């Protein structure tokens, strides 16, 4: 019974730690959102609110445009660097022999090189 109790206690402690970390994260996010809201709803200086909105738009849109231009400019370079060779898998299957006759080719080559050379009589008669 003590081992089951220990296992349950460890699980409960682990869940408590996870919930504590989650609450800390939510608290941090809430404080950041409150700060952002204060900047946007500043009644003392509407110019500051306008500047904050513009900065947020720039921060959101500039990285998107940078990646867009990187992709557009890198496309011709990738076409230039592309290899004309077929892929390794394609090349492997293209090189496979299509019929069973060609599978027997090594034995034909072996027979050709292991047969005895012609004798003098055979050479004279031909």
C-alpha cells in the first residue's frame, strides 16, 4: 500500500508543479497585455497611441515582406544550382536490368573468360 500511496503523492506533486508554472505563465502574459492596453488607450497623449499602433503594424509586416523578398530573390539562384542528374532512386531503378536474360549476363561473361583458348589445329582449320 505504501508504494501506491507514494506513486499517487508523486503524481499529485507533479500536477501541482505544472499548475503552478501554468499560473505563473498566465500571470506574466496578463501583465504584458495590460501594459500593451495602457499604451494603446493612453488618453493623455493620443499621438503616443497612434505611434504605438504604427510600430506594431511595422513589427508585424516587415518580417513578412523580408521573407517574401528572400523567396522571390532566391528562386532564380535555386534554378541555377539545380542538378541535371536524376535522383538516386530514379537512377537505381533505371539501371536495373529489365529481363531475366540480362540477369544471367555475369555467368556468360564468366564462361567467356574461363573457356580454354583454341588449339593450333583449330586455328589452322579456320
